[in-house]
């Protein structure tokens, strides 16, 4: 190796250990600061998140003249349709109305409730079952339960709604004397299986995860600073690197010394 | 803690840059003795006597190194003369508390004799030739036959001739001086001199076929170093030298 290639040398494992040893105080300080900040956030600032779960069943009937595959596709499509409808704005509006009417919410809370129903509620299903799981998150278990139940019941009420004559405002009756549903193919297909309750509500305990992430972030920042310092250091700090670069021996390293009198 | 090399320590009396002859600084003394042993090994056949001390830039500790190396060699029984060839920034006389009069430049113009020019220092076996009067054209002196003849004569009288030179990257005198020397001792300010500067200086010297016998890290700080010298520091602390320094 000659003097032209001094900057092509990489960082060795021993260099890394040395850099860590040399900067251990900085690593500890930054990591402790991040850990304390993460701990304060996790244990004091961040509120716990409660998740309430309500379950619904899709009552898809096998088609009479279709194959088994057609029946399966139909039930999957029906399940997915309900899944989409649960987060629909019409359902959310109905759910908000119900929450205001039946609970201690006021009109002023409407927008906040709609926002919570839109953002804090999620719906999941699997392709092998005909169940829909509605999960609602909130900082209180009571509210989480209310949100999950309200949106599920609102969905059922919307899809089961009867068709109304727009002029008279009366429910339309068919030839058999039965009321006609607004959404014929969806009506009576979605049933609440289990409402959300305290038994189905869990608390998301991620304080330790936040603390661990804060520690990792602290370590990453420390090592980032060390690496930047190392890479931006354009001087010789090791005998070996000088000797390798120029094939010239370091005959002695003159330590720093005290001044003083003769 | 004040460093003998420290740039913040300009007010420190120059005589204090020589660690020998006063208490403390055992680690530093040992480092100079190690350098001295390497120089003795280099000159083991007795034919290599003239050592040119160079650095890339100014303020890397050449004068301190050459002064302490000279004293260390003198303490080993070798007769040493240190010549200040940095005509623009003569400093060597300050290390030995000698006035910068009747020096090399005065000898070259015939103002003083050789014996008047060579001054014995208070350190055993160590003499010095200071610069003397200011010089406008150093290369005339450095390329003169009179200087070559002087060096040849000094070789007979002394075991080692140490040349304190100007920095390679600032002044091209090193080319002329190299024709007088047997080898170059290259001083690098540890964790201060840029790699690019070191590289350029070494390239310039190698391009002029100069014989670089080795290098010295000045301003060395074991805390910044990842090599065996850390062990040495612990060794000296173990034997109490480190503590002595702290007490100072």
C-alpha cells in the first residue's frame, strides 16, 4: 500500500471496539437521555390505549342453482361488502346519532365522535369464516366499548332499513303484504354475534416497548455521531494506519508532557 | 496540564521543551530514548551521521523533537551537534537558552570562525549551531560548497549531526538539505496533521529520492490511540511514573 491509497482503508473490528471504549461516556449519556425521555413519555405522558372487540356474523345462504364455488364467492363478496359498509360515512353518521341520543354525548361532540369512528375503528375478517371483527380503540375502556357497539349496530340498522315512499313517507309494502327492504340482497344478512364488553376489552401495554425503542434510538444516535466523527477525522490516530499507508515505521510516539521548571 | 508541544503554551519558556535534566515526564523521556535507540540502530555502521528532521507543516514539534533527541544521544555518550537550518524561523537556540548570535549565516560570510560558531550547551556532549543573522536567500547557503565542507568536517568531530529544517510543504529547502543528509526523520503531529498534507510531504520527499528512515508522532495522546502504546502508558503508571507526572 502506498501513500495514495491511505483513504481506502476500512474500519476494523478492533477500531470499532476502540471507538466504543473511547466514546463510552458519550454513548451512555445519550442513551440515558433517550431512555429517560422515552420513559417519561411512556409512563407519564402517553395514555393507555384500550381496545374493545365486537363480532358480527354474515348469514350467507348457499345459492340454490349454483355450484359450491359460486356459493363460496358469494359469501366472500357479502362479507367484504359488509366490511366496506361498516366504515361508510352513512353508517358513521347513524352511529354518531345513536351515541348522542343514547349516551352522554352532545351535538358538540358529533365531529369528534365521527372522527373517532372513522380513525379508531377497524374491521377485519378472514376468507375462511363468515365473521366480522370490529375493533375500537380509545383512551377509556367505556368509550372503546361504545364505539365498537355503536358502529356495528348502526351497520345492521342501515342494511336492514325498509324502503320508504318518498312522497308519503310510508314504508313500501309488497304484494304479500310484507314491508320491502331498502337493500334487498343485504337485509337480514348481518347479525351481531357478540357485543363489545369489559370482557372483550384489552389494554395495549407498550410502555416497555417504547422504553426499549428509546434506548435503541439513543444507541443509534451515539453510534451515528461516533461514525461521523470517525469518517470526518482526516488525521492519523494510529501507528498502524500510518505505517500501512506509507511503509514508514513510527520510531517513537512522543507523549504529551507537563511543563515545569528545570 | 501544559504540554511541551501545546500551541496554547507559546508563553512557556523554550528551555522547558527539553525534558531531560528535570524531574518528571518519565514517559516522554522514555519516548525520546526509544527514538534515540532507533537512530543508533540506523547509524550502527557509523557511516550515517547526518539526520534531517522534517515535517509537513509548521508547528508540528520538529525543534522540540530534535532538541530532545540531541540531548538523549548526548546522554548516551554520543557527541551531537544540532544545526538550525530553518533560516526563516530560527528556534533551536531558544530550546538551549543560547542567544541567536554568531551563527551559521555569520560563519558563511566569514564573520566568525567555526569554533566560535559551534556552541557547547549545558547538556553533556550536545553542541548547537544557531542560525545567526537573518538570511535573505537561504538556498545560496544550502547549496554552497562551504556548507558541504563544514558538514564533512563536523562528521569527523561529532557522532551525530541533527538538522532542524523548515517544513516540507512551505519551503523547498528540504531538497538542498537532503544532499547533505544521510536520512530523514519525519515528524507528524498526532491527530492534528491532515493525511493529505502528510501524503503530499512524503510524496515530495520520495520524489527527490530522500531516505526517510522513520517517523515520529508528536503531540501523542494515548487516549486517542488504538495501539500498543496504551499498554506502555499502563506499564509506566504501574511503576509510578504516571503518578509522578500527575503530582507535578
